[in-house]
C-alpha cells in the first residue's frame, strides 16, 4: 500500500542467522620418483571438517594415476580420511584437493564465565565425552609432543595461581609469538619440541607443538589443528594462485569455553580467515598425505595451495 511502513522490526529468528565468508581452496601435491614406483598405499587428511561455523559446500579429491582401490573412513578424532592404493607402475603421483567452504564466526570465548586454570584442570575428570573423545585424553603426551621439562619451565610464567584460564592461554600464545622467530629453514618434520624451545625459531607446526606441550605440562587439554589461512599479498601486488601454504595452530579446551583455537604464529585467536582441515593430538595424526611405496629410489615433492575469497 502506498505510504505504508514496510521496514518494521527484524525478526529475532532472522537476526540470528549467521553470515558466511566463502572461500575456494586448492591443495595440489605432486610426487616425482627417480624410478617408477610399483605400488603405493596412501592415507589423506584432505577433507575439511564440518563444524558449526564451517560448511563444506562441495569437495573433490582428484588422484592421478587413478587409484585401483579407494575408500573413505573417519578416524578417532572424527576427521574424514581417504585411503587409496595405486597398484601399477607410476613415475608421478598427483593428489589435488578442491573445495568451497563457508566460514562464520566462532563462539566468542571472551563472553564466557571466567574460570581459574586450575579449576579447569580439576573439572576434567567429570567432563562428559566431547566430540566423541574425552577431552582429558588431549592432556596426555603424544608421539610428537612427549612430556617436556623444558616446556613446563617455559609455560610457568603464564600460569600464575588463580589466573583466569582464557587470560592464561592467550598470554602463552602472546609469549610464543613474541619470543620465537619464524624461520622456514630452522627445522624439519623431525625437529623435537625441546629443540625448538632451545633455538626459539621454527614454523607454524613447531609453534603449535610448543604451545600444546606447554598446556599439557600443566595438565590442560590441547590439540593440533591443521588447515588454511587466508593471507593478504603485499600492497600493490596481486594474489597469486598456488602461493599460499598449509597452516597449523593449537586449540585449548575448557568445559565453559569448549575448544578455543589459538595461533601463536600470528598471535591471534582463529577467526573467519581460518579453514579447519583436521584435528589431532599432533601433526602425525593429521598429515595431509602419508603412506608407503615400493620402489622410487628417492622422490621430490611439490605442494601448491591457494585460498581465494569469493
């Protein structure tokens, strides 16, 4: 009707619908072998998680040469896992993941009730199963994050008696970011937590492991998160396809907050720029690709990652 007011108040139900940022992701891995491989068995963590704040619109995993066997399972952390085997001679293996995901805001950890970190630790034995896995299990040492006296000593300044849990874990994140230097040449996948603590340099995988070791040294659950981070090119430079990399960060658990994701490499809590691929006790649980080959006599690997906002 002419002249009528058609704006009106917004329905609470409509107002509560989250908005999403949309990303296209490509993760391209190529292995080249010195001599042909006769057989290959691989396990891939290359399917993004479905989470309250993360929707997988579509996903594709293309494998060349075409595998002779392939099946999908879920691991003990509820990650999607692809098992495949190539049983004929091949000189190259290409695994290309493409997907589109939608990311909304994670829960606001700062809006939750304050709770001393000691109280979080004491409450764990009474906490019911979380994500199909008791959170207390993530307070135990793991293959790549064993017990570390050095981690206990490093963590101690952040863990003042009675300090709020969220303030404590974010302070630890700030310190790792401030006191460790990013150096892609300083470590390898076999570098230990104690070695990283001694040299104070490494990459995102190392910093995530250090943070997890520090949290577990205080009896607090922590887990490893693999995924992707939208990065911005330098001013005046175009975004280049294939120029991004996989990323890793840590998540700490409190019964009142759930899992809170912290990125010591970039000194921030995970937000809409972070795309979760898989979670585990450490990197060994979530490696994008790992497997066994017969033959090859050496290999080279090239990885290209693109994260493009839509």
